[in-house]
C-alpha cells in the first residue's frame, strides 16, 4: 500500500449530513456467519473497506460463494457449520485483527489447515490470546515467536466443547471461542468479567443458534449449544458508531459546526463514547431513535460545544468505547480541565500502541499528556487553543490517522500525519465525507 502523507488545515464551521459507512464489526460477522449457514444470506449496507473485503475473500477461500451486487449489497451462499474446505492459498487478512481472529475461531474446529498472514501492523499483534483458548478445543497452531503471524492453524479433527473465562475484556477473543464452539458437540461456555460488544451473541441467535446469556457472580456467562444448522438471514448493517465518532467529535471542537450523522448503531456495548461526550458537556443529541435488525439506532446531531469539561472516564466503560479513546483524547484537548482514562491496557495492543501513538502526537502539538501502562490523561486547553503544527506518526493505524486529522480541524495550525493510507481499512470515504462538511484535508508530498 503506497504511503499517503496527509494534512488537516484549520477550517470554518462543519455543517451538513455525514453518511458514514456500515458497521465494521457487524459486516465481518455477517460474512462469516453467512458462510457458516446453509443457503443464501443477503446483506445490505456492508462496509466495503479493506478489512471487510479481506474477510469476504477469506470466506471464498474456505468454500463459500460470496457475491458483491454493488452499492453495499452482497450475498453469501454458505457451506454450513463444519463445512469449510481447506484453502489453497495463504489467507491474507491485511490490517484486520477482528477478521483474522474471528476467522481463526470459525475454522478451528474443522479438520482443515490454514495459514494466516497480514500487513506489518497485524503481523506484530499478539495472537496467543486466540490460539490459547482454541487449543482447548484440540486445535494446534504454529506461528512466529511471541505467537505472531504468519501462523498456521490445524483445526481440531474431534473437537470438544470448552468452558473459557476471558482474562481481559475482548470481544474478539469471546467471538473466536463462540465461533469455534459452533462445530463442537455439547455446550461451549464463555465467561467475561466485563461485558464487551455483543454483536456475535445477537447474530448467532438471529442465525438460529441456541445461545443463553446470564449475569452471575463470575460475570457474564454465555452458553452456546454446538452443531446447530444455521439458517440464512437478511441483514441490514447499521452505520458504524466508531466511524461516526470522527465527524461527531470534529463538529464538537470546530466553532459554528452543526452536523447530522444518521442511522448510527447505538448498541449499549458500543456507545460509550457518546455517553462520555455528553457527560463532558457536549451538545450531542439522539434523534429518531428506533430499532433496526435487532440493534438500537438513532440519528446523531453534534454541534460546536465550547463549554466541555474534562472528566474521569470510568474504567468499566472501556470495553464499550475501546476504539474511540484516540479521538476522545482530541476532544479532551479542546475541553477545559483534565480528562482521565483508566482501565485501557487493551489500547497498547491494538493496530498500534494507541496510548503511545496519541500521546506522542498530542505532545508534539503542544498538549500536556501523562500516561501509564493502563491509563492516560489529557489536560485540555479550551476551544481554539490547541497549537497544532506538528507531523504525527500514524503507525499504520487508521484510527490514529483520522484522530490527528480531526485535531487539525480545531487547532490553530495545520496537523499532518506521515501516512493516511490505513484509513481505507475502515472508512474509505473519510476524506470526501469530511471535505463535504467543510474540512480542509489534503494529500501532501512526503
């Protein structure tokens, strides 16, 4: 992928309607569960970013018939639970930690072998958190030192059901174990001490699996009955709250802004950022609240909010907004007072070390940041008081790149990133969408 240096120049009011793409988490799961069903699943609103397209190619490699009908409309002819065939080639998941980890789980209990790789960022991320619980089913894995890609997974020929307590909050780990449990006999149980995004559980039920969820003293206990026949579904993918975060946060920090972001999924396991922004004093309202495809949805209206204050973000909220802390830190820089973010160790092992990446860039732009292993704090400077003026390093991380582009919109001087190319993995229309609202984004020579 060619390097694309980008610059965000301070802009006037952001106004208009921001039609953000479909939800990435739901798009991945729609393709994977569609491939594990019997018959044709039809999907509208699929996110056509690089991450999801890599998952579509992977499902074809395992034997499903995946067709792009144009305009976000796709169909998947599935092969049934346990029906995956052995791929002829290495499965390249690009930049997608969600894609590779969920696909590993989905194939782990079939008697096939597959090798996975990705880009430099993905190949540096830890996979033992997935392969350790998959080994309990009887799966074998061989990878590089530290449990990193490229990695070969040898599926369990005679899988056994497992009971697994997730050691750190991770929807990817939980989902990988549940997908592996589909082709194991009996009941597979996952216990999570803190609730994480629950799209997998919701969609499994939609596809006809028997799933129960209960709160106990141990935490949230999810029980899946294995070896169901999954029934094909018609899925309308809601718009991605993680993508909505960028136009919403930009509107909050640019004077005079008023932006409507329609049709955003507000699953309570995903909406922590919007709750946090409102607690800070953001002028952020929910309009036309409704339910679509079993998921709560609303139109978000964000207006310039000059009176936002720093707050302590509770650690138990981290799982519901783990991908949004980078752009939250940008808003925090434009608020007054200190915003403290704790219980965020997971940020250290995302596409990049997101705490270090944001802290370095924010400091270079004149903002005071302190950080520790599982916490960080940003001292706000108030609206239109952030100096900016730096070139920040994106570390092949789409959310880091977009967060610094938002920072530049509200800063006193332009903010650049060394490489904006990873933005295409999750938000391929970011530049034209933000430009249409009034942002000044440009691709610059390196």
